């Protein structure tokens, strides 16, 4: 996926070859003190995301509304359910869902998270970050969920009445490991991140049947010539579905 900004880039793949962007910078792409968040599209060019303070993200259509009071809701049992709750809360109030005070122990660790929203088999928004920035899984999921329906301009924004029939996937990034060759990647279980200078792209696990397809597609998405050498990284991520 082509990219122009020297600080932000990535692509993220969802089930139907939807690709979401990944942040690049120092080391494995993390700049000290910053937490990149990015959007994606199917086979297109990602644009760098601009940060917004929590609770002040732009609403669908760019309009601002007066938040309506809502009653506290019970904590969902899964991260996809939490993502759905966060989107519903945002649609109702225009505000980011407050992070739950009590969360399960396995949600307390920081990790990169991506949320993908689809409806009728079509992507309607992808958003997330490889860098947890110190946030636990619950907070990272809430932030990514709201971003998926408000900040990914490449898709027609999901409307409140469409949420019930939409599907939500949460991807938890486990590890990004430098590798010497494609022989260390099983594309059915592992993703591939490539980098050449300030350009790069990533495909997540299960989006390709062969490493050759992973590599050629990632180069095309990043705007890297087919014959140019690249750094290779194996991406290990867990994909969570609602049902």
C-alpha cells in the first residue's frame, strides 16, 4: 500500500482481503511517546491518522451533538462484545465509552489491537494500533472500535441502525518477530510485515495461502518495487470473532 508520510504507515488485512495500516518509525515502528492509530481499505492507499483526545472524536458526518445520558452497562464477556458496546455508546452519546474499572485479569495486559467492522460481507471500517501505548486490552479495544466507525473515511460510515446487523472482529497482536527468510512464516497461521526504508505493509494471519502471495501483495501495497530487498517480520496475532 503506497504511503507518503515518513512517520505513519500500515495495512491491515481482514477476512475478505481488507487491509489495515501499520505504524512505521524507529525500531519496529514505534516512536517514543507517540501511539499511532491507523485506518485501512481494500486494496487502496492508507492515509496517516491524526490523533484526537478521548471523548472528542469526530462523529459520523462531521456533526457534533450534545451527549445524551446513558445508564451504565454490564461488562461484556468478550472483546468483540466490548467493541460493539463501545460503538453503541458512541452512537448514543457522541462520547467514547469510559473504560471499565473492573476487568478480567487477562484484559489487563497491554497489546496492540485492531477492530474491523463488516456488514453484509463488506468492510465498513478498520482501525487500530500495533503499539499498545501502555493501554490495557479493554481500553485499546474501545479506542479502536470508535475509530473504526468514525475515522476510516475510505468506507461508507456505519450508521446507528446498521450496527445490529454488522459483524465485529478484534485482532490482538501477540508478537512481531524479525526473520531471515519466508521459510519461517506459515501464512495460514502467521502474518507478514515487510519494511524497506520508510515504506512497509503487513498482512495478518489467514489472509493468504502462500508466502509468495503475502510478499508480493505487501510490496504492492507499500509501493515497494517487486525486485527490491526488504526486511521481513513474522506477525503473530489472535483473531477474535463475536460468534
